[in-house]
C-alpha cells in the first residue's frame, strides 16, 4: 500500500471514529464530550490571556501604544472566555 493510500485509509478510519462518537455513544461518552468543551473554553481563555500579556509587554518595551492596547484587549477577552468556561463548570455540577 502506498504512503498516500495508507494516509487516506488512516484519515478515513479516524473520520469514522469521530463520526461514531458524535452520532452515538453512552451517556458517559456524551458527558465527557461536554466536559471537554468546557475545558476548551478555559484553555483557550488562558491562552488568550497569555498572548495578551506578551503583546502588552512587547508594546510597552517597544513604545507601541497600539500593540499595548491590543494586548490589553486580548487579556480581557481571555478573562471573559475563561470565566465562561468556569461558569459552565459550575452549572454542570
């Protein structure tokens, strides 16, 4: 089997696995997927906060007020997204 064919086969198998978990599964599988979504909000929020902090610091070092403002905005976005993930966690319990 060629490398392209094996990659295609692997992709199809992975797609089938994803399709199977999305369309069916036990109650535990469904709850786990919901937990993963909540974790994604918190992780993405933390990443945005970090990105914002870096941009803000770089803006201050370079004397670039636009970069500093963008960094502050990214940090605020990250805090909101993280808070949304936390709220989902609380509501889940």
